């Protein structure tokens, strides 16, 4: 600290970088004063993990480890025999939902004749899971997967659970300004297994394909960046991450591969989400319903009377009455609207009774249990169940009364090194998990909720909101909002894509490794000068899997 300024020298991405944990960082330029004890990131005890964000993981139920994988979605077969998950590793994983045993990992790779070749040449196609779109056919004989390469994979599954050779269904091109092929997202199948509906995230369209051959049948305009699709009452409901298409005079910004989205005029971020409703009998778009920010996953209530959309950017769930196609209730996904930190709901499912809804609250590392009473406008979060790091997919296993949850980051970068292997990690060393959690009793849910809130340091927020006390001395981080700090300004100096050790590992004042220092003081004199004159943070961490995460 110097002249009332605190300067953070941080990296947008790296093993040691941006997020500052209370009690972890220490100013080694000071000769005296209390010394904080560095916390270890990763596995720190039985069923206990520290994340780089300072949150704690104590996942409930049985955990299925998926090293090297980032499981983004889950799908459960109608007979409850198979649980499927996929993510950022070009494989499909099948799990026994009863035991948690991994049954098979299927490579998303197929060789087929080139469509435009006259010499009988072949091509090998490799797939990768899109951010949404993994479903079993109602009869359980096929599994469909959206591929980032503009395709949908159709995988046959026999009675023994064996996966046959995939059929590749090509989705019509989006022809967006910066990418030709479509980015398929959410999927839905008609009850007779004949028609497949695909949300075209890049082309802003819903496609209807023949489920067996992929032959295009019909398509419709949607809002911006459609994410998910569900069918009920002869209608298709499509969630749009970016809301309605911009009109002349709207404030807009570019998103994705040239997509244009409405933004608010002050912060210039996406300003709405929406749901497009399509009447499948008439083949016409019926209406578009405004929802919250970043409208993402959809779920249909068991009686078909309601469609619920998760508004990830607003921390709400919008309940649509399918009889009127109007929003009849908005449910907070966090404990109270005044909470300082959000919940980011991004996936949801119902129990068979329709009285309970289960929601993946990504940034709380938890599943929210929602009492569903839209007729009385009385729906609310009843409690939270701790799972892995950033849950992103959920299914209700009615045969076992179990929640099947895919945790995108699982337990973080937890690679197991062989004896003598060089100890190194990179941002693609995922360790995802699937949590298989029995539906808790009322008493168990209360205990789960208390544990979840402790894990995300929720009680500290209540302490910080207590009235400021007069006459308090200035502290670097005041205990309560309104009490004085020694700092007047905080400045972040962002250095892209570098870890602490790569730049500052040569500083003897810090807890670094000089042998990992690539851009030491001869190359980065300014960063070293800042660290010596202001503060050296040698035990702080970044949660970034990619640059965008670190920036946020």
C-alpha cells in the first residue's frame, strides 16, 4: 500500500493469479505484523475440497470421478438403466445410475465415405459435445448428441446397453458472418420418435429434422442464440440466450460469430432473454415471451401445464402457463433478492409429482430444491444440496429417488501424477464429476442447506451487512460495509495468460519456484517494481479454465 492505493498485479488466466481470498494473501514487503497461513487448493480432507475461488466443496451422495472430462450435460434413459454424460473431451460416457460404475466410454469418432468424392475416399469425423443437447429417444433405443461441428450424432443402443455405430445428422448451415456451419444446442424428440427438433444457436433458428436420416423438414425463426427446446401441447418452446432479435433503433452489440444482440445503453451487456413459442400443427411462430437475462435450460412440468426457463443472468426462474403462453410467476433461485452474490441457475428438472423442482445453481455449487406452486404464486426455494463445482446438468431418477447431477468442474484440476512424472498442469486438465444424490428428507435438507451456505461463506455476508460501527480504526478489508479502509483506490494491473511463478517466481520475498520463472525481472522490471512498492500476492488463485473466465 502506498499513498492510499492498493495495486493488484494479476493474471487473467493461470494456476496462480486473480481471485483474492481473505486470509490467504500476505504482504511480504512488510517486516512485521500478523502472518496469514496459506490455504491449499484442491483436496484438503475427507470429501472436502478448496476451490481457487475460495469456496469449499463437500458434495453429497456418491461421486463418479471423470478425470480429463468436463461433463456439461446428463441424460437418463426412460427405463432408468443408463445415465449418459458428455463434455469437452470428444467422448460419451455411460454410467450405471444404481452403482455409479462407468460402463463404457464411447469415442465420438466415425469414418464414412466423403459425400463429394469421386474416388471413394473416406473421411473421419470427430465430435465434441455442444454446450447443450443430449437426449435419449423415448423408447431408449437411440441417444442424440449435439456436436459443435454443426452435426447431431445418433447412436443406437441395444437391450444390453451396447452402443452401435453412430449416424451423423447434418444440421443446415447457419451462414453466420464468421462461421458457416450451425452450432446445434438443445434437442427434443416427438413422442413417435420420428421428428428431431434442434435449436440452432448460431443461425437463430429451430430446425425440424427426420430423426433417422436428418433430412430437413421445416425450420422457424427464433430469438437470438437459442439454447434449449422442449415440446408440450403441440407446441415447441425455445429459450433464447440473447432475447428478441434487435430492431432498428435498439442498442446492440456483437456476440459470438457475428450475432447481434440487444444490450442496455449503460453497461452494454445483453439486456433480455426470451422464449419463442411455435405451433407445430400450423407451422407458425405463435409468440415470443420475454424472460430474464440469459434464458437457458427449459423443463416441462409433468402435467404439461407449465414450462419453466432458467434465467442464468437474473438468478430467476420464469414460469410460463402453456394454456395462455404468459409468464405467471418468477422464482428467485438465490435465498433472497438482496444477496450480494448470485446463483446462476442453468439446468432444472421435476420430480414425477410436479410438486418439487430441482435446479442446478452453478455458482453456489449446489442444487436448489424448489417447492413448485405456481397456481398460488407460492413457489420458493426450500433448501440447497451441495454437489460438485459448477453443476450444469440434472436428471431425476424416479426409480431410485436420486438426483443425477453433472458437475462441469467437479473437483477442479486434480490430475493424479505417476511416480517420477513431472508435476505440471494446464487449463485443460479437467476433473469433472457426476453426483448421485438421494432425495433428502426435510431434516436432511436442512443440514444440506446449512453446509452449502457455509461452503460459500454465506454467513459472512450477513456479518458484512450489519450496521457500521462508529470510531473503528481503518483496516485493509473492513468487517462491515461502511467502516473505514486504509485503501482509497484499488487498481488491477492485468497480465494475460501467465502464472505467478512464470513472472514473479524469482522474487525471494514470495513463496514461488524460481525454476518455473520464464519472464523474470530482466524481462518484466515494471511488474517486479510494482510488486515491491505495493503488495506481493504470492498465494492467490484464479478460477479460469479459459481467458473469458479469468476476465469475468
